[in-house]
């Protein structure tokens, strides 16, 4: 049965984060992680970060949650894409003028009110994604709207901020990042909560994405744009789901979160009807119970000086296995808290099929007896190093006791069309003034000088006049780089061939594992220029592009090495005459010629030659 958004008091807003294709926000470095670039000197930094009080003198809950993990962070630096600013060894330079102009352009497209002065703030971030322990962000404009098929959706703010460092690897007590991404300008667009359901949320995200692309000054490719969704229902709480990458996942992602909140609201009523929250946790060492266990991972953990601890959850019998969204149960939710708090692999709980772990009935009976579990009680076990296990079970107990109260706001990470707990919801306490970047005055003359780009619809009409059909024109605008498309058409290549190559051929090659990103824009431009000069035919395009991707050679070298040069004119006539001498004519002649020279001849030219 579909979720009833209106009846359940559904509210939803979206935050769209888009990388700009300019120099970094506070230095002269440039980086587009999706494009090959030069390499420079290499370095490695190591840091430990801790949370500090914000401007209001209090510690932010999300920052405190990350800080308690006490992780060591390693940063890989390449001087071609990062400098001392990213390493937090040099003050930030002036704000990138081009990035600010793009942000203003976007604000005007959204009908927003531009601020008089841009004031950068520091946002505490101690998960390792910023060497300094904070991210710089500034409000550029407020208010505004975007039109949708279901009415206007309001814009709360347009922000200009720094991109985070790129994660390389995470382990229990450490994480490794790379600094090429850190500091790339990001524009964040935050809507109000007037989005009506998951399908509407997808539409809003898509429309904002198209508006951003219309500027021609944003990066394209995996990870360059991402959506954070804010969802709540009546009796629930504001939950931020971070990192939704695929538009197709958004409708179910929103619906699943709304359904999760409703499930916990119903669970609260049920728990309150027969139980009360326990005042404190009683985590008990149960290692001795499993001294001779046949469970492989428990036996290994104990041999490696690990421990098994357990807690009782009073009144939770048969509730931990309850589904709160597809293939996601109350126990899954508790496990997510344990993983986020201490990095353990997960938990074991009494509503599971404990036989799959090869636990004996004697072991399970002993656990229930030691933990003093009654018929209505559940238990949770955790295995690993003592400190990690105790932290994990504390997080599990805290989340379980919250089930008796109203749902609390939290930040979750998107995984396809579902989400998992990441950390508490941050608040105003994580913000404090940036003292190294002076305010930027936005003069009337500056605002007047901002040129607005051609609209999506106007650009589409122009592409249709070039000869593209409706489908191709839409695909170029939605899935490709429209500015790049026009640049490639300027080589003289047929627009439909350029469009089909960008949105169909290259996409197909990527699915087949061809590293098309290695072709590069300049080599692709040479590819289209060669086609415009009739140096190869359409049928040869996939093989030629594959050769360019794998060998990174020149177009002419690839044509010669793969034997893909076009045969036409006198050379084609001689080949046809040779086949005619064998007695071939008409369809047989055409069929044999295409069989021998399919990748070298144009079918239209061949038909004309045979007919003539």
C-alpha cells in the first residue's frame, strides 16, 4: 500500500550541492577529479581533529559525535591540484571572483534576493574531510522560487562553500583522504519544505540540476552534484539524508524514510503500552559463555583478545525483527548506531535466527539468564575490542531507549533508495565567524554585470533547428555537456552525429568497461573534426573511440593502426569495379561491398555509386 503523504503530515525540502568549474574557492589551484590532469610533487599529512565550541559557546552534537572516535587522518597531497591553503598551512587567499559570479548567476536564475555583503563562516567538520577541522561557507542570496508541474517551490538560500576532501579508505581508527577535491567551489541551493512527495522531490532536483547546467560553468560527472533530502512527518522529526546521487532513487528514498518515521511512531505507542525505559545501561561481559563456541567469528575474536558483551532491552522481544522499511528492521537500525559509534561490524540480537551463527541452546540460555531476560525482553550482543564494544552497546541502548520518546532528528547516509544512520543532526553551535576572509561587498554594478544564460527551453529549440530530434535534444541537455556539444559541432561535424556520440555511443562504451574519460576533450574535438573531413565513417566511431581511450594516441594514428580510414571516391570505385568483374551486381554487390568494407565506406555513398 502506497504511503499517504498528505494524511501523515509529510514535509520535505532538498539541498542540491554542485561543484563549479573554476579555480578553487580560496587559492589558484584547479582540479576536476573526473578529468585527467597533470601530476606534481607528492606529500602525505597526518592530523587528529577535535571539536571546539561554536560562536554560541556550545559544542555541536554532530561534531562531538565524530570527535569522540579519536581517529587519525591521513591526507595525500599532489602539488598540481592542492597547495598550502588546503593543507591548512597558509591563510586563504581572496575569494575566487569567477566562482562568486557563477553563484550570483545561479541566484538570479532562482529569483533570489542577493545579499549586500558576503560573509564567510566556519562550519565545524571533524570527520576528517577538512584538514582544518572546518568548512568555509557563505550565504549569497535568500528567497526565490523554482517552477514545477505542481506549483512553485520556494528557495530558502543559495550558498557558496568549499568541497570536502575525497575519501580514499576508512578503517576502525583511521581514515585516508586526498586533497585534490578539497576547496573546489560548491554552490548549495536549499529549498523550503513545500515538496509534496518523492516524485515531486525528484522533479525539483532535476529542474535545479538543469538550471545549474545551463550556466555552462559547472563540473560534470560522477560526484559533481549530489542531493541532501530533509524529510519529516507528523509525529516524526526532521531527518537529513545526505548524498543521494541518482535521481531515480529519490522517490523511494523519500517514501522509505517517511515510512521509517511512521513505523517508529507506532513502535513508540506499542512500547509505552507495556514497558518503561530503563534508566541506565547494564553491559555485561559474556566472553566466558562463548569460550568453546562453534561460531567462527566469535571464536576468532576471542582468540585475538576480543570480548563479547551483552545488554538486555526490556520489553523489546519480537520487536527488533520488525520491518520499518523494505529489508530494514529495528535491529538494523540499532546495528547502524553501533557501527557509526565505534566502527564494529554489527550486532547480534535475539530476534534473529541464532542458529545461523552456530550458537548452542546452552549458550543462548546462559546469555538470557545472566542478562536476566524475561519472556518480553530482548538481548543484544557485540563482539570485538572491549572499548569498541562498550561504545557500540552504549549507542544501541541509547537508541533503543529513544524508541519510548518522540523521534529525534538525525543525519543519515543514502544507500540507493534506503538510508542508514550517520551522526546526530548538526545545529547552529557548529558555526562561527571566518576571521581570515574579509566580507565581499556586492555592488549594484556587479549584480547588473551578471549575464544570465540561455534557458533550457530556448536552448532545446535551437538544438531542434540544428536537426536533432526531440529525444536527442533532451538527452544532450539532461545527460551531456551542452556547451561541449556546441563546441564539437563547431568543428563542422554533423550535429546529430555529435549528439548521438555523446549521449549514446560513449555511454555504451562506458558500460562495456572502456575508460572513455581518458579520451579527453581535445582528443574528442579532433575526433569530430576528422569526421567532418570525411576521414572515417559512422560505423567506425565505436572502435575508433575505444582505441583513443585505451591508447590515448592521435586520431590519425588510431585510424591507421585499426585500418579505419574512410574509403571513398576513386578508391571506392576501384573496389566496386573489382567486385563487378566477379559478376556481382545490385543487392549482391552492395552486400559483398559492405561485408568487406563496412567500417570504411559510407552506405549512402556506396548506394549512389552502385546505382550510378
